[in-house]
């Protein structure tokens, strides 16, 4: 079932040096409950495409649909988790999540119900003991969990993630990837995630969308990751299908889209 539809989307930005074509001819559908990652070299428009789905920017041409409705701006059915957790430092973890819950559900629910929603979201990411701590008192990984809890607390139909684990150390990143797999399995959320990490893409995804180099980037290849769920990173490390998926993505990125840094 098509849930997100991207039809003939192009995005051009006006700069001091003239128009910059970021994306061209983007056509993609994402099914309900599907986990899709966007991967490509820096400057290929991954975050630009995610921002378009989020409704944070409007395409130069083309149309984006979510549940058969045109995406004309941000909406509570599409929650975003950024690489920078974007927490308000003067609020506790509980208050940061409650703020989102209140905005979405205050018109239809009591304060007790809003509090229960907030507590449930923090419990889902294992942060109940840290509920009354402020961002400055917790680790980077915990801050990202708060960001994920805040997004999930809105009960979004679509979870949009822009390199949410990119700034974390390898062990914390692996732990949060595993937790995300469990959360998505429970919530059946539709996820679109930007990543630079090939192993992360293969571990998490149902499909990997590979973008060509910018400017005027487009979709070069879409790989279906035919691996059973639930997934275990240790077991997958020796799985021939996992290795083949990984090889396909690496071949696209480093052979077919070999990135040559330009010296200014």
C-alpha cells in the first residue's frame, strides 16, 4: 500500500552564484510500515529530500503525498528526529517530550492523559529514570533517545530521521540501532531515514534508496534488503545475503558514484 508518494520532484535553491539544482526527477513510493533509508555522498540532497517529505521546504516542481494528501507543510503525522537532538536545555527530559504531546493532543485529552503519554514514550526508549534530568545532565546517546521519544510521543504515521546516530560513538550507535529496530517492530511506523553508514542502512532497511552525486542528484538505484525480521547484527555478520546487500551499496557509492573532492 502506497503511503508516501514522491512524483517528479525537483528542488532548486537560489544562491549568490545563481540557481543551484539540488534534486531532479525524484520518483519514489514508500509503503505503510516500510523502513527506507536514503544514502549517498555528501551534497547529494539526502537531507533536502527528507525536509521535503517533512514539509519543511516546498519543491520547485513536482508533488509529494502522504496518505493521498499533498504535503504542504509540517504535520503531526510526520515527526522528525535530527542529528542534533534539538532539545530545550532549560527543560527536563519529561518536559521536552510533554511539550510535543501537549501540542498534538491537548485539545482532546486531559492533563493526566498527556502525562501518561509522555511517561509511556520515555519508557519506550528506556529513559524513565532520567525523566527529571535536563539535557546537560545526560549523555549524547540519552539525548538522542529523548529526541526519539518526543517524536514517537506524537504517534506519527511517519518517522523521519536525519542521521540520528551520526554524532555518537560506535557502541552507543549500535545500541540505539538495535533499540530502534525493536521500537519500529512494536509501533509499525513508516520510517524514512538519512544515513552515511552502509552497515546501518542494510541492518535497518527494507529498501535502500541510493542517490547519485550532486548537483542535480537523482535516484540511481533502489535495493530491496531481503533479510528476515527480527534482525540480529551478530547473526547477520556471517549472512551471505547481508554481505551481498552491503557489497551492492558499496559498489554503487565507491565505484559507480566515485566521489572526487574538488580542490577550491
